[in-house]
C-alpha cells in the first residue's frame, strides 16, 4: 500500500482493478465502490471502499494498492475471499429427546452478496424454512429480504406458580425493504404475517385457572431495524462496536394482547488484546407492553442470553442482559484456529405484569460463568463450532453445556 499520498492529491486514478476475485462478481464490486476512474486520489474515500468490501460476507480480507502508471495511478483492490456455501448441522437433547437440524446456505449467490438457503429441523416435530436476503438487489443503497418459516416446538409457559407444556406452532411470511444510509448505518422496514397456535400438552393441571387449552392467533407484525456497524475484522479478530435497534408492533385480536409493542437493543463492543486475544461484550436491553400474560416475549434461555441456565426456564416483559468474554487463540495454522474463552453472563427480568423495580431484586438476577472452545476455519464464512460450559453463581448446582455454530455474540 502506498504511503504518503500528500504529493499525489492532485493525481488522477487512471485505472481500477480487483485482484484475487474468483467467486465475486466484478461488476457488482464496481457498483459498490465510490471511487471511479478519472477522479483525484483521495485516500479517505479509498479506505471507506475497503471498509465496505471487508464487510461483505464473501470477503475474508480486503486491502488496496496504489501504483504510479504513466501520468496517473492504478488503484487495485486486493480481495481474499471466503467460501460461502455453508452446510449447517446441529444436534441437541430436550427432555431426553434427541433433536437435530440440517441446513444449507449460500451467502454469495451469483457473486452478488445474496443469501439464499433453508433448513429442516426435527425435535419430535417437523420444522422448516427458507431465506432470501439481497441488501444490494436494486442498487448500492437499496435491497430486500424475504423469509418463510414453519416452526414447531414444545414450550413451557408459566401461570403464576404453575408450569405447563404447550405445543407451539409459528407459521410466518416476512418481507423487508433494506436501505444503506452509509457504510456504517443500515435500515430495514417491513413486516411479518403469521399465525401462532398453542396447544396444551401436559404439566401442571390448569383446570382451576382461565388458561386456554388451545389458542390460535393470527397476527401482523410491523418491524423497524437500525444497525450501526463500526466493526473492523482481521479474520476471526474483531475490534470496534456495533449497535442493533429493533422495534416491533404486533396487531392481533385475542384476550391477551391487542396491540403489543416490543423494543430490543443490542450494543456490542470488541477490543483486540495483543496479537491473538479478543475482549468481547454485549449489553442487551429489551422492553415490551407489560401485559400479565404467560406469552411474554423475552425468554431466559441457554441459546439466547445466559449459558448454562437451561432451555426457556422463564419469561418476562422486560430484560437486561450483560455478556462478557475473553477469547484467546491458542493454535493457529494456515486455515485453522483453536480459540479458548472464559465468560460471564448476567441477566435480570421483569415478570409479566410486574414492575421495573422487580428487575433490581436479588432473586431475579442470574449470574453464570464458565469457559469454552472455538474450532474455526479462517476462510469459510461463520465456520465456527463452539462449546461452552456455564455454571450458576447465583443458582448453586445449576449449569450445563451449550453447543452451537458461530460465536455466541
């Protein structure tokens, strides 16, 4: 990379090339960048282009080279690509039942950063779905996403001191428009049309309370998402911060919630430590309409917020969660990385119909700590197999293993 561009500020870029491109579509990359041939050299604009290219899922690493050619400069964007056709396979147990999911996703269809794929899951019931996401489908600013999902699971619902198991079915269709304001700010606006069905399967006897045995709900959800992304990637190492704000309004007609509002915000911060260390933290704040209902939107769950706590052990109408971990690579080869981590997860909840002050009561806090391993392929997008064990510091003799694909956050 050419340093000291002060003397070249009045020089013109005579040619732009892309190096290392195999699966990405070059015309698509040309459409994304801001710099054009015939323009004056501006290192700030070039670096913004590199930053944008680096964020594409198909790009493992991006840089640039500026060379004097004749009376101008040749600008070469140097691309190192990820493999983007990714199978997914997960196995777990719930209530002593072996469950699994299979999926296949392409994250760079036609070389244009388009995600398409689907999954099948069996946890005693058959679930399946498909996804299409093209953030630059219409231009370098505008895109869209679409998703279909038919999800079935058994869920515990909490009625005061009673716990009942329900068969939960959610069939939905989602359509979202996507807009990129600049290289760091993205917006999505759209909605879901879906149907929820709860069917009582077992647990405590609910005959003495007004809990439904079967509940069907047709719903319409409007969604607004804003993402501020200032993360910088060096393969598996991350620095910077990211904020994701999600606002939802759900319209339905039943005895539990007529107009339901949900707001969720994730703030993530990453800092590199030495050559191979990473400090990572997430603060997740959520609040919803405070309806005294067992169908509260926020769940206390292994796979979402607190490792080791169990599968959907509680629900709330507001939540605050803090996850912090330190990641350290202990083995790194050309393509393989073995990473260790130590973590602490802290969370508290407002019970449905309760007060915000309830979230500050000691009995509502959950604190878990533990460690784990990450097995990573450096040049396959999101090819991270993780295993964590969390132990309850506030709940003695409580703990468990959490397995998944990708970093926990």
